[in-house]
């Protein structure tokens, strides 16, 4: 007898064939696919930037909204409750502007002081090195007068430069146009993203409710629940990571400033800001900030630069063993080797901003992978334990001996006597 026609198997086979044809077409037109993806990314880049800005600002805004303005949310007046979110957003923007202004007020004078100190140092170094260079030339039978007699053919030099400019004017114009348009395009995208971020923050509950309705309308309930769980996990991981990194940067910068003032290292303000900002980059941020800071101190005193490196190494050990575990703890939940891999991959993809995103993103993927492993192992354990847990056969009931029938009750004897005459 033939098997009945199976619509489900046929539909699955047709979907596999369609997917194979689509994949083959995409492989054959990779350049067109890349151009389309680039165009699409450029089209939605302000929205992506706005979501990123909104996520970062939401961490600060939520602190103001829950801690500082928590009483407004319990007010019986609806107007007061409605003012809570805009006021928290205004306080967030003011706090960020104040932090940026303080950083600039500390860094810009420090950079100016560093440049003004570095120029005389370089001139003095050249004056000290020039006699040694001349002595080395004389030791190698190279006359210093030969160097002085070297002449530059300025006419030939100007002619060559003019020819290069004349032939490369079109390329230079194209480069200048592209560079200028990219700068203005980046500024425009930033402002569009910033405006979108403000709208997202003011209406984040309504947006979340709308997305939930869309998913429940077009996706199965199980898929919707899993996506919402992934969204909650991602939000928690990213928020904990960002809050922990910011707190750690502030604490580390403050300790560095206090230590530098105690040991009288130069450029305490600039170096502390550099160390705090570089601490936002996991693993390699300390090396970047320490190297730049040591170079700044080296222009003043090589001994102090060496002592600063020792001080920073001790401070980093204190931070890695005491500060970071207590502030961030195990909220991110990522092993050290995976942190290094995430930083390396993120740095190769897109630089510093990608590094900041790669660590919490890797943590989310790692947590989901662990949950999948636990689920699969529990399923296998349940399958392997199923035969052993089958109920044992009940023992056969013992044969019941029939109970003897009860003896009949004895008949009452008749009462003998004379009949009573009436």
C-alpha cells in the first residue's frame, strides 16, 4: 500500500531547495550584495547611532529617575508624574556636559603646559646631541663640513612639487571633497541620532509595548518569549558592564590623582584623566594610558617616569584584585581568556567603540551558550534515567482463603406452659 501524500515533508524540501538557490545567487553576486548592505547600513546608521546613544544615556537617566526623582513617580498629581521623565533627561544631559567641560578644563591646559615644556626640552636635547653627532661623524671619517656644503636645488624642487600638484589636482580635489562630505555627514548623523535618542528615551515604554505586540502578532508565543528573554539578558549585561566600567574609571582616576599628588609626580590632572578614560577599554586600556602618561612625565624627569610606571603597576594590581571584583564583580560573567579574545576581535573590526561593545556582547552569547549546554545535558540525563525510573511490577496478590460461613443462630426454644384462659 502506498504512503499517503505528506504535505509537511514536501514543503520542507521545497524550502531547502529555495534556500539553496538563494544562497547560490548571493554567492555569485557578492559585490552587489555588499553594495546593497552598505547602502542599507548608511540609510539606517542614524537610527543605530540613536539607539546606542539612547542606551548609554538611559543608564544615567535611570539613576536620576529612580534615586533622585523617585518621589515624583509616587505623586498623586498626574502632571508631576509626567514631568519626571523630561526632568531626568535634562539632568542627564547637564551632567554629561559638566563632565565633558571638566575634562576639557583639565586636559587642555595640561596639554598646553606639556607642549610649552616639551619644546625647550627638545631644543636642549638637540643642543646636547649635536656635538656627539659631530664627534661620531669625525670618528667615521665623515667631514661635518661636507654636510654644511650640501646644497638643495630649490628650482628643481619647486618644479617637481608643481608637477605633482598639477597632475594630482583632480585626486586631491576628490580626496578633499570626500573628506569634507564624510565629516559633515558624520556630524549630521550624530545630531540625527541624538534627536532620535531623545525621542526614544522619552517614549521607551510605548516603543517596547509596540514591539511586543508586533512580535506576538507575527511570531509564535514560544519564539516571542525567547526573544524577550534574550533582550532582558542583553539589557542587564550591557547596563552592568557600562555602569561597572564607568564607576571603575572614576575610582581608578581618583586614586591615581591622589597618589600622584602624594608622590609629587608632574601632570597629575592630565595623567589621571588619561588613566580614567583608558580604563574604559578592558585589558589593554591600562597599557595605553600608562604609556602616554609615562611619556609625558619623561619630558620632565626620566627617574619620575620610571617611578610612575612602578606606581601604575601597583595601582593596576590593586584595581584588578580589589576594585574591579567589588565594583563589577561577576555581573558580566565572562572568563578572562574570552575577554581578551573579545577585545582583540572588536579592535580588529572597528576600533575603540567596537571594543566597548564586544565584551558585553560576548558575555551575552556566552551566557546563552551555557544555558543551551545545560538544557541539552538535562535532556540527555532525563532520557538516560527514564528506563531506570519505570515503576516495578506489582506483586501478585496472595490467594485469599475463604472465610467459613457463619453458623446459623440457634432457634429460640418455645416457652412451655398452660394456656391462659380468659
